[in-house]
C-alpha cells in the first residue's frame, strides 16, 4: 500500500506542475523524480535572483533553512522591490510595516508582524524562532526584540514609495490589484541534499492597508507551512483570503492525503473560489508546493502568477503557473 502511494506521488508529479514546466520531450527525458534534490522554488519574478542565493547554500550541502533565509533577503534588501522589505509601499499612514515567518524541518517556527524600521524581518523571525519560547512577535515588541538582538533601525520608506503613497492619498481608494508589477510577497520553499524541507515568507503586505493590518504572510499555516514528512507550501496574493482557508497548511495536508503538489495547490485555490465566488474574480491568490520527493506544484486564481525554480534538472528559471480564471 505504502509503495503504491509513493508510486502514485511520483507519477502525479510528472503529470502536474512538471507538465506545465517542461516541453513534452524534456518531460520524458527526466530521470526519476523520486528524491530530486536539492530544489528551491519561490514566488514571482524576483524569486529568480533570490534562488541564486539560496542555491549557493543548497549546492554546498547546506541546510534548507539557511538557504531560504538567505534567498528571501535579496528582495527584502532591494529598494526597487516595493512589496517586500526596504522600499516596500507603506500603509495608509505612510508607515512601512513588515510581516515575515520562517519554518524548519523540526516544525520550529518564528514570525514577526507589523515590524517597522528593520530591513530584514526574516532574520528577526529566525531569531524569534531560535532565541525565544514564542512563535510570533508584533509591532513595538518585535522592534524592541530586533534592536536588542543587534538589528539596526533604518528608514524603510524610500523617496519613490513616499511619492507613490502621496499620489495614492489624493483619492485614498483601497483596492488590491492582482499581480502588481509581477511581484508581491516572496515565499520560498526548499528541499536540501539531506532531504529536509524549510520555508520562508516575507512581505510589506498590502499597500495602503490600515495601520496594524496583518496578512497571511507571517502566519504559520496561512502564508507558509512545512511538514518534513510530507512537504511545504507558501502563498501570495490577498492574505485575507488565504487566512480564511489556512492555505499553506491546507496544501500540505492535501499532499498528506495523497494529492500531488499540483493537485493540492489547485484544490486550495478552488476553496478560495468557493468561499468568495464573486470576489475571487477580482483578486489574486497563488500557491507553491514542494513535496519530500522534490516534486512541485503551482496554481493561482488569475493568470500572471510567476514563480522561479531551480533543481539539478532545472536551471534557475521563471515559469507562469496555470490559473483558475
Ligand atoms: C498580504 N500576501 O499581506 C500578502 C502580500 C500582499 O497583495 O501584499 N498581497 O496579504
């Protein structure tokens, strides 16, 4: 029974996301996908540059946890990326508030939410995981903890993001836009050479949100979930809809039930549609999933959700996921 299920997983991986990622000829040239490793997969176009850093760790037989932390720090530190870290678009009061979480192969996890003035919230989330008995710190408490742990207070609002905010203030209409300039949250999940999984997720959240609003990205189970026996998942898009279905946990549990990563992502997105049939036509939600064998899946509500993947068979490159609409 067990081996039948494993066989099913293998085949399922080939028929799932791999089918969308490879031309048919390459598909059949693939070696067995069982235990393809290492693998890193991350959301949006900026995932490609992030993967480069993650791959340095993974290819040197490093830990997936270190790979994902290093990887997501690339867009966090890039002032041109207006949806993550430094240069992130602010809330409606002009404050840049960051959300991030990280999870390892032992179900250790850490998170920060509504954190201001720190360029790398993912590194603070890791410190929360490693140095406290807690999972999540928020707002002033998260900042206080970061400063006490040697992080530097910096100005995150760049002149460009400030200008965009002032422009927004003229009408002050809050309307989430799908696929803004092809980036959003960075979620990254990885399988290392020891076949251990980890993940990281970091964002400045919805632009012009109410001050204090927290999305799915720092919430373990919503924006990210890792179960080292089964797989890992991460999400991007309108966080409220992901929280409602505890999206990343759902995707991992669907894989546990025997679904391929691709099937699991598709079922989760359909759950969003079922909850909000009308609203789901206007917004974006996307999932990435990776299982213990290195098989992956990607699916979104709308067209335009891109992700970057690297493995021994796939040189670091960007693909667009299939979508519901
Ligand atoms: C959130 N998923 O906070 C994140 C990122 C985002 O449009 O900005 N979504 O909901």
